[in-house]
C-alpha cells in the first residue's frame, strides 16, 4: 500500500525548476509515489493567433521534464495542461486526482535577502487543504534535517505527525522546537515579580511539552526536543540559520479575514522569510491510506476486538482496538470500546482518557466541517 501515492507538481516552464524537480524525485523514490506535472495557462494572456505556438512550447518543456524524471526511474503520469486561474486550477486538479501533496517552487530573494514567496505559492498555502511543500529555489536540497516548531495546538499536532512520518522514511534528524515567550512588561501599578512569574510559567510550559509529546510515537526516530525563550518567529528563523535545517514543517489554519489559531499567524510571519524549503499543513495529512483498504482493515480488527471482548479476553481485545487506532487514530468506535474495556478492568484513569479522546475528536471533526464550509464559501466568492 502506498502511503504517499500522488504528488502534484505545478511548474512554470519559464523559470528554473531544478530544486522543485530534485525534491520531487527524492520524495517519489522514497515513497514510490506518482508525480503529476501540471502547467496552468492563464486564459487572458493567450491570444488565438499565438495559442498554437505557446502550446507547442509548453508541451515541449513538459515533455522534457517528463523524460528527465523517467531517467531518474520515478513514476510519472502524462503531464497536464489546464487553462484558467493558476491557483484555482491547481486546487481543482489536486481534488480530482486526490493527491497527497502539492509541491511548488518558491519565489526568489529580494534585495534585503528575505525569502520572497511567489503569489501562487502564497495563495496555495492560504487556501489548500492538501499539504503544500515549497521547494526553495537556488539552494541545495537537503532533506536530512527537519525542524518542526510546535505550540501544542491542533495545527502543530498535525505538523508533527507529518514530520515524524517524513523523518522515518528519509532517515532525517528531527528537531521539535517550542518557544516560550516571557512576560517582559506589566504596569507599575501591578505588584508582581516578573522573574518569579516567568519561572513558574516556563515550568508549566515545559510540562505542557511533556504531555504533548506523549501523544506521539518517536521510537526509532532520530530526534531532539528543544525549548527556547524569546519571540516565536524570531527564534524559529534563528534556529534555521544557525543549524542549517533543510526542511521546516509547520501547521497553519484559516484564511484572511477569519479567526486564526496562534500557530497560523506565526506560520505566515515565518514563511515569508524562511531560508529553507518548508511544508505547511492544514486539514489533511501527507500520509493518507486508501479509504477502501483502511475501512476493510479497521472492520476486520474491530470485529475481532468485539468477539474477544464478548469472550472476556480483554487484553487481546485492547490489542485489536489499538491496531484500529494505528490505521486511523480518529476511529471513535474503537476509542469508545477501549474506554469500556478499561472501565471493566477497573482502570478508571485510562477509561477517562479514552472518553476525553473521543470527545475531543468529535469536537475537532465538527470544527473542521464548519471551517471547510466557511473556506469553501469564501473561495467561491473570491
């Protein structure tokens, strides 16, 4: 079963796509993924008298890229040429092809050496539910060191889940970074010891990190957990520059005009200046098992678990329900059964843990549904 089945690679045949292609090749080799090349022709700039000339030139360029990818022994589908608004068409094709990832090229550095995103990449980050990987132009592609900043929010949970997945397959070192922002000023009228207060807050912050990390399986992952003190976006950028990370993975959420999670606002600050390739995740994961296979496997293990439960083989039943959660960590029926089993076994703490998990997932699914409907509404209004 392919875990990262399809990569959509929108290209601009008029710019250097070397970094974008190199990244696509490395990912496709690692996951046996299919690459889908796409070029979108803006209809308003293509006059009838030059349409054939332009189309021939685009086809030649795409075929050259296809041949280069074939030489690299990766799976490549027939390149696509679409007409319309680039972002709209990219999102449309991503949905039609059910891709796991959109891999785009970046803009170039400005005079002040700040990493400047292209308009297409910037809008895709804002609008795409599919993870967006921005390959940095004119730089050596290094996927052996990954930085994943977290703030314990749901968007950063999704980012870390994907970072762990990529680190395992790419044999990359993963750094999980959390930044504590101390209080630097309070009104003179308020009697407070800032040093003592910040020390207490930092301790709570460190405990939150421990709780956050417990939700993830880091066995076999070459990783480190780092907590720094300062301004979040400044510390993220400083870490990249000092340690030379090849890839940044961050969670983002929302769109212009809507309320954003904290992580979303920080992401937008960072991605405009980040000096390395990066991935942003929103509502979908890079790794998505095929639905039919996923349902079939879950049904088998869930049925096995129920049969074991009925015979009183509770330990074996727990094992089957946990397998269901490894296939799909949001399978609420398995979570409810785990709560029931642990309550029978007298482990109230674990039963309450699974009760809370089911409740949180139900709330997230509802929030996600509302968010998708709002974003879809605004997308069509743009």
